[in-house]
C-alpha cells in the first residue's frame, strides 16, 4: 500500500475508560457518525459496546444499519430521513431525533403505518441555530404528548455552539432549563443529554444523564487527562532522488531548492486526504525526524526533504502519529497540528483520511475470531491484503 491508517483499538478502549472515570455516574452516548470520524464504524462500535456505554449516535439510516449489525444497543439517528427511511427506521426500532414540529406528524404517521411506536429524542434549539425545535414548539410537544400516541418520547437534548466557552455554554444551559421548568415544573421526567467532548473540561452542569462524545473517544484533543490519539496516518517513500540548487519541485514550482538537495516522493496526496491547504505548511516524520513537504501537494503524491536523512523506497513515513529516533527521542505530529496549519477543523482532517484510506486495526482488546464480523470491519482495499 502507498498510504494507510493505523487504528489502535486498545487506545479507543482506554480513552473510554478515562472518560467514564471522569464522568462518574453520567452515561456515554458514543458518536460514530461519518464512519466513526474516519476510524470505521464496525470496529469502534464492537469495542465500545463492551465498555458499558448507553447508546450510539449516527447521522443516517445507512450508518444506523451498520451499527445494528454489530450491536443491539440503542442507535440515535441525528440527521435527515426521507419518508420511506422514516418508516424503515421506526420498523427497525432506531431512535429518531425530533428537531422540527413537522417531524412529529411524520413520525406519528409512519409509526401508525408500520404498527410500532416511534422512539424519539426531542432536540431543542438553544443557540447553535442549526437543527432543533424552538422552545415554544418543544413546550407544546411535551405538554401534549397524548396527541401523539404513536410517539414514545424518551429523552430531551440540545447541542452546544462553542463548547469550550463556559460562558456561552451556561447561556445555552439556561435557555434549556427554562423550557424544562415551564413544562416539568422543576421535576425531571425524561433523561437529558447536552454536553459534548469539549465540554468535558469545565461544564459539569451540562452532564445530566449522558454526554454525547466523538472526538474525546478518539483522543484527538486532550480535553481531560489520559486521552491518546487512536489514529495514525502513514505512507511509503516511492522514490529517492537528487535535486540541484535552483530547480523547482512539484507543480507550479512553488518551492525551489536553495541548495543541492535529496528528496523523497511519498504515496499520499489530496485524494488520500492530505488537503492542498497544507501546501508549504506540513511536515512528516522519517525515522523520528520531522521534515517538510516541499512544493505543491499533488493528487496522489507529495515530495519531502530527505537531505541528511535516511529513507529509501518502501520506508514508512508518518503523516500523523509518533516515531522514535535511534536515541529514544520521540517526535509526533497531531491531527490538531495539521488542522491548525491548514486553517480547517480537526474533524475535517480525520474524515478526509477516513474516506480515502484503507485501515489497519491494531491492539484489538477483543480479538475477532468470527470472520463475518471481521469482514464488516474491513473495506475492500483492506480485504485485498489478507
């Protein structure tokens, strides 16, 4: 392979342990949308279901179906469903996000048609101004549940807009609790979930019955002690060559060699998730040494500086992750480093890699012996290697 991801499932498991210890009695809803942030739904779900979490959250019925093949735990679909998908979701017993008053009637009709009650979580708009019921709409639904006999309201939730900002969080929390006071008169009658990964640090008021966690499970950002990155991105050197002083490197000659240099061509580019926004800004690790990507990042290739560094055809290069030098010194490049350099969110870096690259799973705490389950964890590109 030219480039691939290594997903450490042992790290995912340990991250969950650290989070649960931090939360105490509060439960975890694991967010595995967008193919578990590029880590692979089936593998991540199979590990996390053994950690005592409450449920999984996804964006589509396709993702929900993938989760259901691995676990019987509840699955919350947070995104859009067309009319046929609503009926399918209700029939399968998936949990539906109720974020629009029209959906209450659509869910009611679909549930009546398939002969099952639709399980719903009411999503309240408190300040993100994305999906969510306006407080007055939610109040109407909560006070008139008898008008929707085919709906089973199981929880109420909202979503933070600036989760690392405690002041903003408290403002959203106040709007959330104002609604609950009006409808429940101070006595909680349904479970609540509100906080997300970045709110773990300083927002215990928003923990309630559960928190919805994505990034923290994958250790992308150390929001609490003990979290580690579970994804590494690697590529191989395809060719080593010499470049004379003054010669340009890659398209448009954005970089010109200031002296005679040796460079390596590596098998990863923007089609594999290494966005062109990192041109002139990114580094990789070779034998534990940080070295820059030179010139424009290409579709499937990039060029790195190997002057005074080892590395030949087939040498592994780390794009995201850790390497150790011969003297024992450790060097690392984090997803956060690439995101900051590119001026994009770290979620985007993860999902770009996840969409484009095959995955290798390591340190599986629950070794898979069942070939059927194992196949669910792997893509066609991975299966070709077995």
